[in-house]
């Protein structure tokens, strides 16, 4: 687990969470609920970590919805701040772009 994911989990546990406008659009497009994403955070697996991202530290994680389908979620914390956790985007990973574990990009 990364420091970014630990921070995001702690913020979400305290209710310090926000969903970006883009995040809402992507959730709706892939029929993913905010509830599934927030609940899935406890078992999230880091796919890629971006501690030095220009807009603040962020992390791409693999989660699963209540039916077990995979979801990729990007969580972040605004640069220069310690709160809130921001759900930047969430989507159903494309099997043509990701391996069968959903953890590695196909080349």
C-alpha cells in the first residue's frame, strides 16, 4: 500500500471525501455507484501511484463492485492540502488495454 492510498482511506473513513465533476460523469457513463467505489476502497489494490502529480498526489486502484466486476478508480488529494480525498474518476477497465488481473497495461 502507498502513502497516498493510506491517506485517502483515512480521509474517506472520516467522511472527508468529494467527487469531481468528471468523476460523476464517468461513474454515470459506466453505471458505477459512489457507494460501490467508497465501499470498495477498503480492499483496493494499487495499480499505479502518482505521488508527484502536478495537481496533488493521486493513486490508481483496482476495486470491485458488489457483483465482483472490476473498477479502476483514481483517488487524489489536492496539491498543498491534506483534505479532502477526491474521487477523480472511475471506470470499467477495457480488457483490450489491461491484462486479466486488471493490474497491468497491455503493451
